[in-house]
C-alpha cells in the first residue's frame, strides 16, 4: 500500500514474474486474435473478388442451377465460420486457463 491507503502504482520486485507472465500470455492472445481475424478477413474478401475476376465462380452452373459462388457462400462458408469460431474458442479458453481467468461452475 502506498500513502493514503491507496495501492502503489509501482510494481514491486515480488510482482515482476507475474507481470512478465501476464504480458507474455496477453501477447499470445493478441497473436491468436490477429491470426483468426486475418484468416476471416482474407476468406471473406476472396468471395467478392472471385465474383469479379473469375467467371467460372459465378457463371457456371454446378448443381440444380446453383453456381459455385452460391454453393460456397450458402454451405461451405457457413461451415467454415462455425469451425473457425469453435477452434478459436477452444484456443482462447486454453489461454484464459493459463492466465487463471476461467469461470467456475
């Protein structure tokens, strides 16, 4: 405790290892979030880019009158987002448990 009964804004020597570990683990969360964000951004931009630059993507009928673009967006992209969300949640939970942030119950 500092003066006036308030916590000191300075880190004591005892707190340095925990502070270093917290910063290191926060870096892991930042890397995880950036990686998944970049993958989401790239795949999401490829869909309209394919519609502009690849005629087979939107012009060729694959099954029942549906184009490759429609089937990808309606089926594969939806599954991709769910799988990506599930894997991100699992990896983020591992990072949270290493920080001691998991909820009880």
